[in-house]
């Protein structure tokens, strides 16, 4: 059972009082199927993590001068030091203040942040993360998106935010049966939004969050006001290789290289997640290397672009995976998702999305997409914006940029 305790700070239901950063409701207006909870990891688990880090056994250094053999030893040492020095209790306090809740949908306990805006006309917006991320990808955008006036923005751009953990991730339950793929998760998200009282809402996602958000828009077009993606799920057709522009040819080359040299982790998790899971649940160093490699490889690590995902942010995400014991269950997500995911551009295009869609393209994204590929699937593509910095984790790398992109994406849909 995931270690949680009932929070005395969040009585249920609320009587309508205003608490900054925590949703408030008239008494009885929200289903009792939702309950607040607070993260409270046992001291013994924190002591065990430190003990394991103190006794870590590392291999010798790589024999190349780059990351082509995996995470370099010096980078790994810095990451483990950040994990060892992380103040988990301080982070617990911050995360619990956001408004953490849980509910059971389709037999699985799902955990989520829910933060209402002080603006009465705020648009409901569902933010979905991917792997190796978590809801922590969105921590830094919560304030500016829910309360833009307080953060130098226009109050007309305000959102109510719902930020769930994927099945098997974070403080959500770990599925005990097969079938929790992006489609089933999209259905669960629709139920969650109904349970919270939101009939219509926007959706945002990157990585697997893009797959889920795309499927949500496809399955519930009357409910999804608009869609914002940082990794549109659209691929080149075979003939696109022959007619590619120079820019498209570079995208195809990058996608091919990533499949050949950078996607071994996905094949492993998609075929034998349980085997890998034993190592990820037993060794914090192994888990840190497995996640940290992608935090570095998928980010825009150029100094002039901000250096990528900071070690502290990486350590927080890794600690969340470790202390919830979700190394195996997050790997099994790939096993489920890869058995559901369309296998070709033709199959993708046979699942069209008709809701208004905006895409923000970051230069270090490992799955670059051309607009003409996306237009075949997203038939109401309203915006296509290429950024000059950032990568696969914009909420961790450049939250200010992501905030502006999200605001712009939905501004004309209110």
C-alpha cells in the first residue's frame, strides 16, 4: 500500500472558505468519492535510501569521451550527490500545500493535484505527464497558470488545474491487471473531470501525456475545448521520405537515429518490464541512472539554453519514483502502451482529432514532427510554434516558456 495519511489540513468537504492554492467548494457540491491526503513517507524509508546511497557500488569510468555508452561516471556521481542531499521533508511540505487528492476510478486509486484559480471565469485544464517524468513536471507552472495576475499576467488567462499521476506512477495505484493503456487512462481522466464538476475542459500533454491527451480529445471531442501538445503524435508517411524538405529530412534522420541508438530503454520496458523492475526497485543508483540518462539526453543542455533539467529537479523526480516503489509499475506502462500505440503513420491518421489543437515544438525534442505530418491527424490545427530553446521537459527546463505557450494556445478558445 502506498504510504499516505489523511491530512488534517484539508478537511472534507470544504465550507467554501478561500484557501490560496487549495480548491474550495460549497459544502456537498463535490462527490465524497474524492478525498484529500498528505504525502508522509516513513522515516525508515528515508533512512534506507541514505543507507543504500552510502553503500553504492559504481562501475569504472566509461571508455569514451561522451555519453554514447550511457550516463558518464562523473555525471552519475553528481546526480547521486544531489539525491543524497535532497531534503525530502521540505519537499513533502511544499507538495502537500498544493492540494493533493485521490479517488478510485475503474477499480484503481488515482492521485492528483487540483488547484482552483481565484478567477471565477478560469478554464479547467488537465495536464498530463509522461516518463521519466511525473506531476512534478508541472509544479512550477501552477502559480502562473492559476493566478496569472499575481505573476505578471492577464487574469483572463487563468486556469483551474487538474494534474493526475498516471496509473502506476507517483502516489497513484499500481495496476494489478493488464489493460491500463492510454485509451483506458483517457477514459479515467474524463471520469475524473466529471467527478470534479468539469463538463468541458482543455488538455495538455507531452511524452505519454501527449498520447493520452490526444486520445482524450479523440474520444470526447464534445468535452475537450482544445488541445495543447509539446510532442504531437504524428509520423511521416513512407512517401514523405521521398518528398521531404531539407528540414523534414533532418527530422526523419533524427527520429531514425533515436529509434536505432536512443530507444533501447523503451524496448526493454515494452518487452520485459518486470525483469528490469527488480533492479529499479532494489537499487537507487540503478534507478537514478535509468531515469537520469533521459533527463539529460532529452533536454536542451546547451549552456545558452539554460543547461537542461537541474540536478535538484532530477533528484526530486528520482526520489519520488524510489520512495513510492514504482520502478516496475512505471516500466509496465510501456508494456501496456506499446501494445496499444498505433504502429504506423497510416494507423495514427486513422484516429483523427477534430478539436482545436496547438503545438509548441522545442528544439531538443527527440521525436521532432513536421507540420504537414501533424495536419493529417489534427484536422483543426490552429497553431504551430517552434521555440528556440528547451527540450522534452519544458515544465522543468523553461516553465515560463511553457506558461506562455499554454496561455496562447487557449486564449482564443475561451
